[in-house]
């Protein structure tokens, strides 16, 4: 029976192998044909007892994939779930415009990236690949998934080795598809409709920082952090359910950033507790900034995870909106399969752009900040300090000496406030 299954698996590849194209226009069907000829020559020995080895690799934190795979029609799946709007195959130049992980690969790895991308877009199975190392395949597969949040229906892959005795004769792979064709098409249309509604609300004339801020605020206000949320490893959890974890937040943000013309990068790493975590980088004015929407949501940053807060939390924590390495690395570390750009600028930082970043104690600037908050009908004011000395002096003047009452439009003589010595900021409720 084992020999028969091995031979049937080979025949499946011979009869049903998918035809996919590389960004550079290489003749993949021709290469696949040559590989299939080689595999055909090995069929007799495979049937006589040679090894057929299947290995399944899953994304971090996911459950093992099912052993069987799904095969779907290329054209139908490209129409139902094609990336970048129309599902058309991307050229190398187009990928270079938005797919950061693609640009970090070697030429051969980029060719493999193209095969994997087109296969996943069409929900193909048993796709032949000319690669000898599963480690290389795993790296490139993860790069594809990191670049493409719209591929929400894949949670892993099956890697297949064909051998003749001890000699490797070929490899193939199948994506692990978590929905059927009809469900993928239905969800994809719902996601696109929801994303369009969100982006249509962005006022015209906004610059890139303002667009990033808008998306940050929208996702925080409309998504609840729920560890057991359904589909929490993909964008369905955010766009269709409004409940997710960090993976869903970051994937949804990446999707919206790209649709609004913001260059963004999906980043993985760990936080100070040692827990795995993901967030985004955005490029504004040629400089890169960290954006962690999960940690910007008060439904996540609570209790022991509050990171130095004393008192209640603001509904939206702007501490993680467009921040440099030096600030983020107090709580986060990057653990990426490719080098990630350095973030050294403060120019588009939230507190700098909003006039709330203090390099020295300045009560006139504090007054202007409170006046603007009342004009904008905000519910609180946050003051960010450049260093500990400034923070301590601002805390002394505003809290201990109660100078904050000079700026409050209240007559009851009380104020609710929050201090954060670790992040060097103070928040006052209006």
C-alpha cells in the first residue's frame, strides 16, 4: 500500500501540476516538465520501496495543518482572491515597489518567491520546485506571507521530497488552505468592501503621517484585543469581526497602509515579557518609523502589561505611533528573517507632530497644548518628555505644584491624571 500511494502521489504531480510564472518571466512550465520527466524515470524505484517524505511547516503559533491538500482552478482563485486589486501576476519591478521581504532575497530566492506567490494566489497544490533545501523554502515562504496580508486563507504548507534510494530526485509543495474556494471569494469581497469604507473616510489632502495616524486610530477604536478571537492570525478577524490579536492588527494595518499608498513592512519579534509579537514599520518622508497598533489599544495594554502607567489608561495610547528604535527597543526586540531598516528619525513622531514633545519645561507650550485639546474636543492631554530630567521637572510643576489647574477649564478643583516614568509622559483628563 505504501508503494502504491507513493506512485499515485507522483502521478498526481504528472497529471495536475500547476503552471505558474516568475516575475522575471522564466519558463516555469518547461522547468516543471523537465522535473516531471526526471520523476517519471524514478517511478519504478519509488513504487519498489523508495522513500516519499512529506513534511508540514506551520506559521509560529498555529495548529498543525491537515495532511490532505486542496486543489483549485487558477483562474477562478485569481479572480476571487487575487492580490493588489485585480489578481494579476506581479513583475519583479512591481514587487520591488511594495514587497520589502522580496527585495531582501537573492535572485534565485526571488524566483522561488514568484512561484510560491502565484501558487498561493491560485490555491494550487503539488507545485514542483527546483530547490534542494527545505530551510531555503521555509525562509522564502515566510517572506511571501510577510509581504502579502491579502493571502489570509493560508496558514502553512506541505513540503514534499521525492527520492530514489538515498538520492533526492525532486521537490514539490502545497499550500495549506483554511477555506474553500467559495468562502475565500466571499470573504475577500467583504474585506475589500470594508477596507474601502475605512479609506473613503480619510479626508482629502492628508499627508502620509496623517493617514497613518487615521488608520492607527481607526483600528484601535474598532478592534478589541481578544486572545481566543476567531481567525486571529489573519485580517478576517479585524475587518469582519472586530476582534483579534497582534497578528491580525498588524496584517490589517499593513493592508490599509498599502491601499492608502503608505509603504509598510510587517515586523516580527518579542516584547519584554518574552512573548512573540508583531507590528509594522512605515515610511514617511524617506524615514522609517515603528507603529504598534496592538500596544496602542487600551484593551491590550492593561494590568501588568501597562508598562509603567500609574492610573487609568488613555483609550488610545499614542506611545507606539511613529516611534524610533531607541524608544521602541525599551520594550520590543526584532527577530526577523531579513534585516529590518533602522528607525532613527523623530520628525513624524506623534508627539512631535502634535506639539506635545518637550525638550525642556515650557509652560507656554503646555498652555497651547491644552487650548488645542479643548478646541479639538479631546478628552485628555498627553505630554511626552525628551529625557528623565525634563519629565521630573514637568511632573513637579504640573502635579506637585498643581500648575496644571492653570490650563484646565474646570471649577471643581480636581483632575484625573496618569504618569508613566518608564515612557516619560504624563496624561491629564479634561
